[in-house]
C-alpha cells in the first residue's frame, strides 16, 4: 500500500488500560471526530511479547515503571483482534509498533496495513532485519538518533527497496515548546528528499500550534497519543481526548489551507499584480527621444504612478537594451508598444560557459574569493563574437593582474594607454598582437611588453587565454582609435558572482 499523505496516526498505545471495551470506546469516539476532516487516519497499537520481552527475573517487579505498565495493560491476541476488527469496521487504516521479532510475526498474521518503528528501537538491528522482511510500508521515529545513525537506517531500508517514512520525534513526555525543534523536519526533507517526512509528537494536548509549525516545515505525517479518561485512570499528560483531537485537526486543516496545494510558484493573480503595479516605479523619458535612439539610463527617470502597458523598473536590467520605435516626448511614459527591448541574459550565460571552458583548457586556477568579470563588447553584445574579450580581474592596486580570454575568431580593437604599462603572458592558444602596426604571432610561454602610448590590438583564430600584468589600471585610460567605441557607454557588462 502506498503511504497516503497527509496521514494522521492516532496512537492508542496502552491507553486501553487492558480493557477491550475501553479500547473500543476510544476507537469509536475518535472515529466520530475523524469523519469531519478530509484526511486519512490510521489507528495504531503496540505489540510486545511480554513473556520474552521482559527478562524472567524482572517479570514480577511492579516497582519498575514500564514492567508494571505493560503487565497491567496486557491484552490477549484475541482481544487485540477484536480491537483491530473495530478499526477496520470504522474505515481506519491500521498500524502497529512491534518491540520484538515475535510481534512482527503477529503483525503480519493479523493483516495490519503499516508497521511502525519506535524511537527506542530505531537502530535495534535484529528487529530492523525482521521488519525489513515484511512487505508492509514502514514508518520510523528517529527520536534521539544522530545524523550518521539516521543515514544508516535510511540506507538500510532504501537499499532493500522498502516503502519507508521518517518521523521527527522528541522523546520527552510531554515535550515543552522549547524542545520541539521543528526545524528538524526541514533538515530531514533536505537530507532525504525521496522520503515522506512527518512528526511523532508528545506536546501538551491543549497545544495546537505545533501541528501548524510542522506543516509549515513540510511534514505530511502526524502522530499523537489518544485516549479517554476514566474514574480509575486519568489520561497521561501527552494523550489527547476527542475534543482536544478535534482542535488539533482543525488547526491542521487551517495549516494546509495556509500552505496551499498548487505546485511551483503561486502568486495572487491579477488583483495582486494590479495592486503592485500601482506602487511600482515606471519609466518616463528624461529627454526627447527619437525613433531608433537607444534608451539608456541617462535618458529616462523612474517615478510613480504607472499607466497600463508602461515599462516598469522591474523591466530594466544590465542585460537588456531598449530602443525607441517612435519619438517619445520628454516627461512622457515609455510604453512597451513604443520601444524594442532586447534581453541578452541567455547570451551572457552562453559566453560564460565558453569562457569557463577556455579557462579549464588553460589550466587556470581562479582565486577562492569571487573575482570580478568584465565582458567587453565594443560594438554591442550582438557583435561580441567578432569583436570583444572577457577579463577576470584578480588584483587592481599599485599593480594589476587580469586573466583575459578571447573566443575563436575574435578580435580586440586598436587602443592605447597613456598611464599604464602592461605585459601579456600567453597561457593557452595563439594570438596575433599588433604594436603600432607591427604584428607578431604569440604562443604559450611568449611575453609581450606594451609601453604607454603604444597602439595595440589583438586577434585569435583558435581562441586564447593570456595574463595581463600591469601598473594600476584606471577605467579612463583606454583610448580607442575608433571614436564610436568611446561613445558607446554600454560597451561593458560587469559581473561579480559569475563563478557560482
């Protein structure tokens, strides 16, 4: 059977107090509660073969808490079958926790739907081996287990291709709020993404906030102890009455409504979009714009309110280029219909992939810290594969070091520096360098000294990786022969987190 999600497990444990009629009452009264909620429910028992589970020398020791409790609440096999029949009659799924191998055999014989491993048995390997031999879906509470121990148990069951669910549990009865550690649910979901993850909890029965927090962390399985108080036997401090269970389930239902059910990213739709648009800054022309003119940041300003169809601040990025399709008067809104917007983000991604490949071929080891990257596209990003280069800036202080890459067939236009002196060192590939019109071909190991005032340009047929070592680099110290390049204020794209 596939594990239903969400699944609510009602653990009777020993709250039947060894009386079949009380056990039946518990099942019936909680069935009356469960029918009002759109969840799947499982009722859970605990099986122990007390004849072998308790050492013979201690079976009469009523001064020992658990020996006394288990002995006084003992039910026969036929009595458990009577309770199991009640569970099935009322359409509950059935689950049982065995504490020894003989009890696993009994669970198989009785036809339970699921088997559950308690926290105290989480790494009881002889018991786990026996449980792994059953065809039943398995649930396990990991109370007290460390990460390595959980890893081993998860691996044990998954390698045997068992249907396995993991539950966060704090074995403190009752558990105070400060010890709930609900973030462990998120930790389990992250560490074991293929598993259904839930919580077996023992908080104060009046506390309905824990289930809300558990749902927020992604739990889909929820286990609580349930019972009915009697004049002879008041309920323990962590078991719920039917009324408390109803409050718990009502809060759970609210939690799932708050969480939502749609996959992927969900927004508030058209109403939310309109609300946000009214508060968003929009694009207005700062100057008169002619048809075909580049609408760069010097030619627009941002303000609210916006008009339908107007460009918003969110439509702008360093990866987009905007051109006017028609004249736009100063102060007027810039509408989508009146401009052409080109987005180069995917182009940038492809360039980065090729640059990383060249750096790998060149055996270049990058610094552990982030290094700024500069894509020079002197005649626009559309022409980058013909003219341009990519620079990784390592150091720029009293001295400067960069790694440059040029793609196959790329050239770098002629320019000079008036202040800095630089030396190129070829790391990989080949490059033709022109120094005041004199050309030379450079291969790995070659060095080229370029003194201030020397006009130089580069080109490569197969691609090249080279180092530039120079005196301090100033952004205003590159003078291009083609003045159109100097006039192109968007000839560089700067990236800081390109290594991620």
